[in-house]
């Protein structure tokens, strides 16, 4: 049997972005009217709420990336 390796795909490409992502999480949760636990334990939150937050964050990050790519002159992306 093969030894398992840690293939965590959730590692940040830019580790310094952690604080900005946390801030985005709180902003999105506030916009959706969802209270994030102050102790950091998400076990008592409804899956629907955490999924809503994650989905909204993903949509916002994709929107930011699209705007960034569209703003680049001479880009080959269309």
C-alpha cells in the first residue's frame, strides 16, 4: 500500500494574501447577512451559509481576475 502524501490544493500562491481573503470573507458574509462565529469554529454554521459565502467569494475573485485580464493591453486572452 502506498504511503499517502499531503496534496492540499488549498495552499495560497501568495501567502501574504491570507489577510485580504479573510477580510473579503467577512465583507461577503456581512453583505449576505450571515454572522461568522468570532471564535473561528464553523461547525455550528449551516452548510448553506458557508456555501453561500464561498460561492460569493469565488464569483467576486473571478470578476476581479476578468477585469484585470481585460485591462491588460496586448493580451492574447479573449
